[in-house]
C-alpha cells in the first residue's frame, strides 16, 4: 500500500507532489492505476449547510464506479441512483 489516505478499500488520495514517487515505488502497471485531479473549495461551513439543505445527493462510493471500464456512462448511472428511491 502507498502512503495516501485510504478513501475506500483500494482507493487512496495522495499529495500530488508525491504521487509520481509513490507510483514508481509501487511498480504498478498502467492498467492498475487511475489518476484523477481536481479542486473544489467551500467557505467554512458552506458544504455542511448545502448538505443539510438537501443540495447534494450523498451515496456511498463503490470501487467499480471509480475504476469503471465505461466511464462515459458513469454520470448517468450515478444520477439515476441518486434520484431513484432505494428499496
């Protein structure tokens, strides 16, 4: 395992400045890694207020979504899961 923060089993968040070093140390093949980069920011308490107001649909993450072999259809799948009641 790397030195990142494990988000769910098999998925770690790492400091971008250390990502290449960690990948080199793990000696993973290109079919074993995915790199996602981005940034989002909120003022203190803003995200919590948005969640409390119902602005976000929260669903537990799944590894197969993160490493999907069909990422083009993933957003549509997640939207359906978020708006359809679960039974």
